[in-house]
C-alpha cells in the first residue's frame, strides 16, 4: 500500500526529492536586532538539475529545515521582503548539514516600497493544518470573516453559510482554539470582522486521546480555527449598524468582542425584516448532539426531509423551521459568548453561550411537481400560503479541568428550547399525462411544535507516565422530546372512470416523540515502541424512544374533536442497544502514518406497537452481529505535500420514523407508513484527500475523492391511487454515491491578481420501487468554477466568481422522468475608493438555469450597489445603498429524486433603497495595517 501511495504522490507532485537521508538546517535573524524572522522563503535547488526545487518558510523562531535530501551539490536562496537576499552553495555529504545562524541585512531601497510591493506567503502546511495568512487576502472595509473565506482556495461557502473544505463540511469552529457560540461555524464567520483575523487554519483535528497521548488514532474532523491579531486583544472591537429604507424595510445589528490572552467575551444582536436569518440546521444539530432526526422527524411515520433553498434551512414534514426557507419574514436574535481560563497552564477553562431567536414569516410556495407512476406521468400544481411564528433558545456550556499534567476532565451540557407554529392554506390539482385529471382539493393546516432537548457529556482522560499511552472514559446522554398538535381540515376530490370521490377530513391530532440515549465509551492506548502503538476500545449505547400519535375526528353534534381514529392512532416503543469492541494498531513513520483495526459490533432492537386501546399488535426483535474493519493512511513531507486515505465500515439501525407502522395523513397527496421489517444499513466509506503548496511561488493545489457504498439501504416503495402517493420504506442493495473535486490557486505576474480554479463532481446510484416495478436512478452532476480576485492595496478590490453546473438524471423504468438541466451562478464584486474616505461598491449576481419546467427557469440579475462615506477616522460609515436595483429578484429551486422532479417558486424581497449608519468599535492598539510588513516571501 505504501508503494502505491508513494507512486500516486509522485504523479501529483513535480517537486519531490528522492527520500534519502540527509538534513539541512538553519536559522534566520535580523542583522540589527538579532530577532528571528518568520516566513522567510528558502529555496533549495539541485545544481545538476535546476528543475528540482523545494521550498520552505521559517517558523516563529526563524528556523527552517530540509529533510531527506540526497547527497550532492545544491544552491540555497534566502529572501524576505525588505532585506537583501542571500545565496549559498552547499555540498551535501552525510546525514546532516547545519548552515548555522544567518543574518539578513535591510535593503534600504526596497524598504521604501515595502508597504506597496510586498507579497505574502499566502499559505503554509503544518502537519494536519493548512494555514492561510489573512492579510494576504484583501477584503473591503467592514467585511465579515465569511467574505475572507470565500477568497481562500479550496474553500466554499454555501448560500446558508455552511463551509466546505475540499468537499468536506467544517463541523466545528474555534477562535484562538476556543469554542465561539458553541460549535456552529456560521455564528463566527457572519459576525466577526475580517480585519481582526491574523490567520485562518483549516485543521484535520485529531481526537482528544490522540492529542493528549501523541498516538495518532487516524480519526479526524474538519475544524476551522481563527486566530485574532495581537493588537485586537487589547480592548474591544466590533460593529454597530442601523438601517432604514423604502417599503418599510429596516435592519439593526450589533457585534462587540473583547479578547485577551485567556478571556473571550462577545455580544451579538440583530433585528430586521429583510430575510436575514442567522439560525438554521447547524444550530439545531449542535443543540441535539447531532441527533436532530430524533427531535424533528414526525414520530408517526410522516415524511421527513432536510433541505436548503436560497440560504435558508427547511426541516420538512413536521413544519419545524419551515418559515426560514421561504417568503418574507422578520427576525430578532441575539446572544452572548464567554470563555476564560485560570491557573498555570490554563488549569481550569470555562466557556458558555446563550443564543435566542424569534421570527415571524409570511410565505407563498408554488410547486410544479412531476411524479413517475406506473406507465404514466403525474403532474401536480400546488400553491401554499404560510403564516409562521418561531422562537428558540440555546444554551451551551463547557468546563475543562486539568488537576495535574497527566489528567484532563471535560464537562459539556447543552440545552435547546424551540417552539414553532405554522398555518398553511393550500390548493392543489393533479393530472396524468395519459388518463387526464386525477384530483384537486384544498387544505387548512395549523400545527404547533414544542421541542425541548438536553445533552450532557463528561470525559476524563489519564495519560500514562513517560507518554506511553492513555486511558479515557466518556459518558454522555441525550434527551429529546418532540410535541406536536395540529388541526387538519382538507377536501380531496378524486376523479376515476367518469365519477368523483370526495374525501372530507376534519381532524385534530397530537404526537409525542420522547427519546433518551445513554452512552459509555472506554479507550486504552499504549505505545509499544518508537514507531508502533495500539489501542483497545469498548462502547455501549442504550437508546429508548417512546412515540405516540392520537388522532380525533370532529363530532358536529358536540362541536368537539373527540372520536378516536384507530388507523391513525398508536403507540410505538423502541428500545435499542449497541455494543462495540475494537482493537487497532498504529504505525508512525517519518512521513507515513498507518492506522488499522477491527471492530466487533452487536446491535439489538426491541420494539412494540400498541393500538388505540392499548393492546399489543406487534413486536419487533432483531439482532445484528458485524465485524467492521477500518484503515487510515496519512502522508506528509517537507515539500508541503499531504495525502490522507480513510476507509471505514459502519452499521446504522433503522429510525423510528421508518419503523413505526402507522399512517400519517397530514398531506392529502402524500401518505407514508413505516415498515417494521427493515434491516440495518451496512455502509462502506472511502475518502482520499491531498494537498500541495509551493512556498516559492505560492501555488496551491488540493483534491478530494469520496466513495460511499450501502447494503440494505433504505429506499422507497411508491404506489399511486388516483394521484395520491403512498410511500413505504424498504431495504435495497447497491446504493452508492461518489464525490470528487480539485482546486488550484496561484498569484499572477500582475501584482494583486490571484486566480483560483476548481471543479466538483457528483454521481449517485439509487434504487426504489414504483408500483411494484424496480426503478434505478442514476444521477450525474459536474460543476467547474473560477474565482479571481484583484486587489490594489485597500483602494480597489474586485472579484469574479463563475460557476456552471450540469445535472443529468436517468431512470430505468419505461415511463421514467429522464432529465438534464444547467445551473449558472456568476458574481462580480467591485469596491473602489476613488476619493479619500469615499467608496463605491457594487455586487452583481447572475442566476440562470435551463431545462426546467415552463415558468421555472431562472435567468435574473441581482444588483446591489451603494456609496460609503467614512467619517471620524473611518470609525463611522454612512452608506446609501440599493437592493435588487434591477427589480429582478426571484427565488426558484429544483429538487430531484428517484421518482420526482419538483420545481418550486417562492415569494421574495424585491427592490428597495436604504440608508445605513455603521459605527466601528476599534478601541484597540492599532489600525488595520500589517504589524510586520517584512513577514513576506518574494
């Protein structure tokens, strides 16, 4: 395996030396002050073959090292902005060559232009971290961290603010290594100012045990860490903004931050009616410890989906947070974040945050739906008006205690309280292509949800003496409750054989899903020798879910909802247990790390179904025994090249939603019932990532590949009756998907111009059954993009982003809805300070599509522009701006799955103009300029 991976690395890289013994070391200091100089560029070239070059940069101590250099004659060039370059010849004989201490002398001529002509070392690769120098990426004044991230190669920020790095989602964000408003990345990226950031670090973070013991267990999570500039740690910084405009639009915003060596304190507040929300799926997921499905999935077997449209998250099927996705809404939110540490080596560290959210929405959703039925196409037009009201409260707390140098203790409780009310007024009609009209009708639906959730975790880790290993214990528990009450009044007309069948529903229902999960994990890691280590792990999880639905028919005689509907009423008790024991071995070499192991897993499921009178009408008892292999391979060399390969097998038990055999009729056209005979899903996942960075020319290249294969996956068995779709989950084999992509970034010869190129690929193979016939859906997507930025100091900033996506969907069924369409997204940003303290800004976004249903193809331009006047030494910004100046804003989305294509249009905010006043709190020790302009590479 090592040989094959090394051959792959050689293909990816054009600047790799043969791995032979021999190190070249040295240290760079300032000739006058004798202080070390960071980010000095050192290029080592082979005299016999000048194309062989490698480059490194000095660390904070001014030190550098070239490792595994073959014997021979070399030339080394040392350069830093503002200093005279040094060139030395080296005759490498033996295993070590110490150049010693090198002093750089100031270049008096170059220093005159240092603030103008300097070029930053944009990135460095340090073990598991890719680190970007924030000052190398210019942003407009008052920009947020999110604007900075969009300029980084290999980093993508979705419309909802989610961050992807090499196709992998960033799961946690820290500021100076500490949690910031819990773990949700968007809270920091949307609220911290970009000019306060020194470095952006993208980390493949190790587990707590690996960090504590130094024994790499191969497990990783994507973490984004922001380091704050030192001059920002001497007071307060942030922004306060107040805006008002035409069509009664208003907005207000507050962000204040106080950081020092140990303390972090931040306050956020926002109120607006411009559809600016800061609360979504990631927030909910972090509240529930990742068990969002247990809170929001309808326990009675109704449909449940998580979608994103126009930057807003929809948790569908239960009505939870749906108003965040569509329409016009007013939002009020705010919170406070605090963290501090005390004692020698931060013996005690505490962090906590509170965040609250209120929203009120008015939305309209128009859907054009194409469903594949048996030998025909069903086309449905669905129009819904929605009035919604949400409120939520989130509490996060974390305490870390280190009683001695060998012991770590962590306590982490979280709480969420969420309340949602949605009122829908809906009309619909459906027609078959071949047989004509199928149905029409209307519905009034009023649902209220209350979802409290509690999560707690306690971890203790004890390192063995002489760093020989560790013993750890982790306990956690989650308690989620979903309470829903709804009123469902619907009229459905079905047309068959020239006749009409009328179904009139007037029902009131209550459902409750109470979920409790307890977990205990133990891990023992031991260093066997200098290169080998082993770990032994055991985990036990107990899960209890009690789901109940009671449905009442309306009694016109008593004017009450009091007659129980047996077919829509039952209780489902689901008890699961999971035991897993694993043994793993880790080999740590100079450049390579191998981690492999095997887990033995026992999964037990015991569920009981009770009817409306309490009689047990079904029992489910299942057990699963599996051996699950895992393998992780990591490579990192001195040429800033990394490769990470990860394979893992897993078993996932069916959800309560899919198991509970009770029908949910809250959607007249969509009925779903659970399947108690479902088997557990077997999943195999393989991922490959690589990074390469050349400090001599600031070229950056990365790529990723992900393959996921599932057996006994959950598919759908779909049947149609007069246009009504009934769905039952079933097990299918052979479902898989592949994601791949690459990004390449480099500066150009034109100063200030940086170019990034990327492409992403996705393909999927899924199986479902339609009216008893097997249908395989093959989906293919590809989307190249370019991202150019051009910055002339802080005076002129421009950016161009262009993306074109092609999607093709094929089905094997004869009457399948095969589809292909294009999606376009292009953005042009301009910001120019043509007169001192007077800046014009413009953002032009083009959204286009082709191949969708008539009336649902996008092709509009969204132009936002304005003029800013800076006052009081740029602390105050007075702005006159326009939103959607061309008055073309629209909101259209396409959702495609194996049997359905749904084109959706939402009401949205259109043109308005506004005046805003922004006050920049900068009670700190310096302005936005670089503190050390010499920390650059030529």
